């Protein structure tokens, strides 16, 4: 079920969605990767993402 928003909120969300779509399209055309939030984690999308960092002893414990 899609939540119902008032007109100002709907316009703000539409503006944000359009801005994100434009930014991701620009990165795609420039051949750059982007970082997005998916399934509770940050993930890279697009070409040539950096290699995942391996945890070291100085990194905080991951739980």
C-alpha cells in the first residue's frame, strides 16, 4: 500500500526523485560508479567500483 502524502510533500518527493535520477544518469554517462543504499547496505553500482576494503585490526568490530 502506497502512503498518501499532502501536495507539498508529494512535490518535494517528486523533486528529490528527479534530482537523484539525473545525478545517476550523469554518472552513468560519464562512466562513473555510484554508491546507493540497498537491502540495508551501501552498494556500488556502475563500472569500475573500488575494491571492497578488508577489515583490519584498527577497524571497529563489525557486528
